[in-house]
């Protein structure tokens, strides 16, 4: 498991509605496959997220096609709607969703994700 911290503390210390940010090797490989898209998503603060719909049939290390779908908002685990852009990455039964803040964090720890996924 790779655990992404925020200011050296668990993710939930800063973002209480999202208590942890951790993932295994498969999700790490999914993330690594979309670096350019993550950089654009971060740079534009997800401005055109709702228009993102892509499929990568042969992402390295991933056995199922990788589908990337963007949205303008999402239903939070607390049950309320959050009007902020996010991306959902799906490969087979594996799914990870992230907004601009998590995209930024992933880019910040990119080299750690690469080392973890090898």
C-alpha cells in the first residue's frame, strides 16, 4: 500500500470528509498511465472535466482496458453533492476517483508512485 499524506499527517487530518488516500500497485499503475491528463487536469483545475471520456486499451502493467471519465461534480461519502470536478479511472473491477487536490498531490509524489509500482 502507498499512503499519501498531507503536510506529513494522514489525509483526513486536512480533509475530514476523505479520511485516507492510499492505494495498491494496480491503482498506482492506472495513475501512472495518465500522467499527461493529470497534469492538464491539475493545471486547469479540472475546468473541462465533464468532457473527458477516454479509454486506454493497453496501459502498461494493467490487464483490463483503462477507462477515464471526468465529471463536473460528485456525491460525497457524507451524502451531499460536491460541485467540484473529478476523474474516475476504471480497469476491470478496480476503480479510483480523484479531484484536483488529489491530482496535485499525486503529481507531487510522482517519483514515489513510480518506485512503488515497479
